[in-house]
C-alpha cells in the first residue's frame, strides 16, 4: 500500500532559527515558509534529493504542534509521511484492518496541495504516520 518516503517532519520552536541551522550548518536547500492555518502550522521543506525534511512551527494556540512542543520543549520528530497512489482506497483498507484515522477520517489538503490523512500513533508503534496521495511517476 505505501510507496516511497515523502518526508520526515520535525517540530521546532523557531522556524527561522531551525531553517538557518539546516542551511548554514548542513548546506541544505531550504524552501520558503508556508503558513497552513487549517493545520495550525507554518512549514519549511528541506530538499534532501531523495526525500524531504519538513520543519513545523506552531501557528496559533490551538496548534497540535504547540501541544507537542509543550511536552517536548527542545522539539523533535513529529511524524513520518509515506506516499500512496489512492488515499480513499488506502483509508478503506486501513479501516478494514483496524487502523484509526485521526480527525473526521476524511482527507484534507496538505502542504503539497495533495490529500493527506494521519494515522493514530498507537496503531503504529508510537509513531504518527501521515499518508499523502501522490500520483505514480
């Protein structure tokens, strides 16, 4: 069902500082900040050539990243994202197999403009998993 690794997301307290660290210390190609109010985050993508790193900063008090950073003040890995060719089919298979889809169980549009869902971390060894619909190459 899952395809390639799309990105690993890291929650950070200060997006500008974290972006500069990746750019200046690691020589990374760092994208521009993108506010996603419907997800409660501002993101920056770092292109690693074969995948991406997504830096996440809380946007607003109700942000899920704000609560994550309260528990993890230094930041840290928030989720891992895999690509799927058909998110509706993936949801049906996952629900049939007993996985829990977070939220209302319906895809939302993510940072890349594609439908995404999140899977409950308790169903995946303590890791929050995002699935993103990406058309096969």
